[in-house]
């Protein structure tokens, strides 16, 4: 589990593609401290397991499903990535619950400065958009953000959502490096996802002993 509060911007040092698996080595400083082989790290929002490490690098294997669902399929040496270590027991918790299980890929539509902040709008698939609510949480490339606005869409247009990025987040994540057309990893709020799926099941089946049992209430 992660918080969406980025600890460090790392750089991809090497990419090795072997069949369906891609091995990524990432240069880092802070997140290597105390990290062991087998630990989980959020790499631009995707939860990856450390397979080897040095004092200033971490190496991960990204399997076919991860590559299919995330922008790690586009990984190349020199690319900047957001890094966060998994939450430790008793550690402080900011942001929101982020699993590192990317739901899909969004595309940056626009960036508009607003005072000290920046409004960033992203286009997403309808399957992702149905889990987004204004003032709700969303992770973009692993960064915990709040949905400021949902744009009305039609069957002919793609859903858009907008987030307001404060100066600290702008300066300490890869969001400031993005340009319109760039692809990003999107993870919707897990709590919102469970609520919507519960309501959908309720509408379909109504309340019964079997329904309550399947939902964990009986």
C-alpha cells in the first residue's frame, strides 16, 4: 500500500526486454535507503518488486500484464519516474490509499497555470471515468491528487477530468515534465471503486441474505 506522496524522482538507467518480461533498473538515492530485495516500490504508480539493488539503483521485473496496463511499456533510459516506498507499519499516512494497481492509461489534454498552481486535464476511458467523482481522489503516475472537475461527455467525446496541482507537488514530481499528448498511469480511488461496485450489485440483485453474505455483511 502507498500514499501517493512521492518521495523522489528517479531515472531509468537501463531497460532489458526479454520476451514478455522487461527488466528495469532505476537510479535513485532516498528510496534505496532501507529497501531490501522483495520490497515493493511504486514506480510512477505501478507497484513493482525489487529484484536486486545497489547503493544508488533498484532493479525490477515488469511482467506482461503490467506492461499492458501501464506506461512502463514505453520505458527508456533517462526517463524520469516517480518513486515511493510502501507504507511502513506505524508510519505517517498522507495522500490516500494507493495500491499501485494501475487501472488504465490517461492522456494529458492540457496544462493551464492558475496562480501558483497548475490545472491539468486528462482524457480517460469511460471505464475509468465512471469511478471518478469531483473532490474524490485519483492517482496520476503515482501522485495523489483531488479531482477538481469532471467534464460532461457524450458518446462521441472522451471523458476528461481536471486536477489542481499545488507548487510543492509540481516541483517534486514528474508532473511538471509532462506535455499535452503524454500518457500517464491512472489509478482510481479503491474505496470509491468498492462503493460503486456494491451499488451496481445492489441495483442488479437487490438485498438478500446471499447478497449481504457475498458483500461481507452476513
